C-alpha cells in the first residue's frame, strides 16, 4: 500500500476503513484524530501532510445531519465545501491523490431510472447543496481525484438507520416508516473495501463514481428487512413522506447506476440485503 491519510477517522466510514485495514494487516494507512487533523485549519492540515507525506488522502469528514443543516448552513458549508477544498489544495501541493466521498442527496430524485454520474445535480437540501459544492471545489483544484457518491450508509459504527431501527424496535410495538422514498442501503464496510481496492489498482481513471450496494429499497423495505433479519417483533406501517414532516427535503428516488465503477475497477458489489445480514450478525 502507498502512504495514506484518512480524514474524518472517527466517523462511520473512517472507523470502517480502520476495521478493514486492521483485519487485512495493511500498513501505511494513518488515521490522525480530528483534534490534530481539523480540515478547517489549513495550518494543522499542513502539519499532517508534512508528518505523513501521503501519496493518497481519503476524505471521510462530512457534516451529515441532514435536517439540522437547514439551520446550520454555514457550518455545513464549512465542513462539506471548505474542508474538502482545504484538503484538495494540500493534495495538489504535495502531488497526493484524493478519494473524496459524496452523496446521492446532490440529486433531485425526480426520475425513475438509476442515476448516472453525469446526470444533472439539483440538490433539494442544504446538506445536498454543500456536498455538491464540495465536489465542485475538489474538481476545480485537482486533476488527480476520485469522488465517490454513496447512499443510505450504515454500519456497526456511529449513528445510522439500522442502529436507530434496532433501538426503536426494542422500545415500541409499532413504527411508521416512509415508503415513497426509494434508494439503496449501503454497508460502509463494503464502501471501505471498494475505496481500498481503487487505491490498490491506482489506474489513473480519475473522476466521479457511484457506489452503493446492489438492489433497490424504500425506507419501509429497509426497516422491514432489519426487523426480519434481527428477529424483532414490531409492527411496521408504510407512510407517505407528507405524513412524516422533516425540515430537509429528501430525493424521492436516488438509486444510482454503478456500471462505471464496476467496469473501471472490475469490482463485484454485494446485494444490499446480504450485506445487511452481515452487519446485523456483528451487532
């Protein structure tokens, strides 16, 4: 492996990368704490680059509180746009390659066929907008980058839909879950594997890619699968988005086409329910 630095090491994807790296016995990957690797502090970032002299950087750091972002626009923009740009500038200075993570929420979700990388981005929320601004900032600074958009991320780590459902399912007899928003749940361990595979290949096919698990589900389908696999007895009722008001608007359809990443890097992507079984078995 090349010399690699992971930003956002304490987040969900950062912890999954660390788990995969440790399980494989990979060396040369560094996970500096955010107290030292503050992406909003160019001086601190410069010290990280001077210390580790990375060939690659993986940016997992993000503001992901979708509803809260509607009230914290500048904070979300600072982390999702300015932070990404700060990393990109240093990558350019030191000739490091950047793997930058983004989201399906950059899309409006008004179509019914899987989204391609060059489909028009029309974010409906502050979160989606600031993540799109981060993508653009990276593209404007760097030639050597891989932006990977993903969706509905979950794992054993952090706060996510799977862990929330397991907690609520143990506390309640009945849950109402949105059934008219469709996408693909993605196991963060699978995404971590994909990122490490891309770095290992180092094929120079820079640009933007989509990665999620295979298949399609609504949030209702996702919740039902979680409870079925976990053996949790709870009544799950499907509802419309309009019956569950949220501050931020979500795309109604955000299934992403993964043909490009599969073809370019010769990867096989697991089916979402199979990966969900793996995750719940660990939880």
